[in-house]
């Protein structure tokens, strides 16, 4: 098959590599130049494409008449999108006679839309998946070709979960590509009524409050810890980032202990009361300071049991 590819990130890297490994002709690779303001921890699609001698393009919008004309001239049989960050619109999707397919990082129709790896952790899911589906103008809504589930461990972060999903996506694509080439791949309509849609996330969405349950805070921490922008809570002298923590049972009695109060100092770090149970702080970053282990934070700040990290900052309400 002659394929036009839109790809970025690790899943884009391994699927482009597999497409070439199976002997298909890649007529062009549309990708992104790395954002200097983003922590780049994944493999480079543009580097791989150029090493393979492929036509490599990084336009801000592939849907313009100029690029539509270019793609038509390349006469692709099929199109693939692997973690490409721009929307592909109907005129472009209609060019390849075999259609365009997207590999999405969730078990569709659940978690359609942006940032599914982060959202499943924010919401405390125990399972996600990867899905190869046909593209239509509505995001993540076309017929499903293949999908596979990926278990989520309690200690998974977005980065460790993404590594699992990359390996699963590579295997799924390797198995399904011959079926697509032979014209025998299944095509199952997606039932959107059984799914969910989530939008993009901003660094500001990492804010939490001590009034939240400890498990909810933990799920946010693991969803946005490195290499993402991080979870943080307001304190009297600025935002305190929590890069790693662990929910632990609250000591008894705790009914009158205000959220944000230190209830214990352990060899690992301080234990803080939340709206339900407690949070053991293991890796934090005080305002305008480097990251510290929980015990370093306790020692340098001279924390004591009974001290409240929130002071007067908290509203005392849970916005969820």
C-alpha cells in the first residue's frame, strides 16, 4: 500500500517503523517540530522519517489547499494518524481510496478526545486500551477496526502507562496491517452512546485542594507528574507542587482535624490530612525551590505535627 502518515510521539514512532518494516511505501510523513517549551521524553518521528529518507513535512495545518493538492499528487492508497496533534478534516480524509485510520489511546468509545492517558488516571480507572479506527470529521467516532485492553496498575503514572500502551499499539498495528492490506480487516460501527469525550488539559488543571479525598489527589498526582506539568496546591507563600505521594489511612480519631494538617512525620515524609484519609508526601517542590524528598521538605521547613500547610488559603469546598 501507498500510505500518507500523520504521526508524532512514541506511538507514532513505532507505528511508522512497523509500516516501513512490513514493506509498505510511505509517500509522506506529516509530523511536528518539537515545542521548546515542552519536556521531550519520547522518540522523534521527524528524526526517524528523515533517517528512512521519507518526505517529511511539519506544516501548522495540513488541511490547506496547498497540502491537499500535494497529497492528491502523491496518490496514497491509505492514510494513518498516530498521535498527530492536528485535526484532519473531510477534504483530506476523502483523498485515500482506502480511507484514513487513527490509532487512539483509549478503549473507544470511552475517552474519546484529548489526553486520554492522563484522563484515565485522573478518574482512577483500572483499565484503558488502544483502538485503531477509521477517521471521520467527528473526533474519534469512526468504525473500529481493532482494539486491545491495557490494565492500569495502582502505581502507574502517565509515563509508565504510556509505555504499556505504546507496546500494545505496536503489536496491535503489526497484527492488523496485513488485514488492511488484504482488504479483510473488520469494520465495526462505534456506539458513541456507550462512550465519553474529554477535552485537552492545561497546566492549571493540576491544581488540587486538601479538602479533596486523598485517593483523588493521588490520582491527579500520578496523572500529571513528570514529564507533565505537575499537581499543586496553594500555600501561604505560593504553590506547593506534589510530584509523588501515597494515600494512607487517617489516624483515629480524625474527625476534627482540618484538611492540610500534618498528622504524622515519618521517615519517608509528612502525612497530611485530606478530606478523606491522608496523603504521605514523598516528593515535593516548594515555591521557587528545587524538588525535595518528603523528609527533606519536613526537615528544611521544620514541619511539626499539628501544623497546617494550607493556612488560610483553602476555601473548604470540593469543586467536583
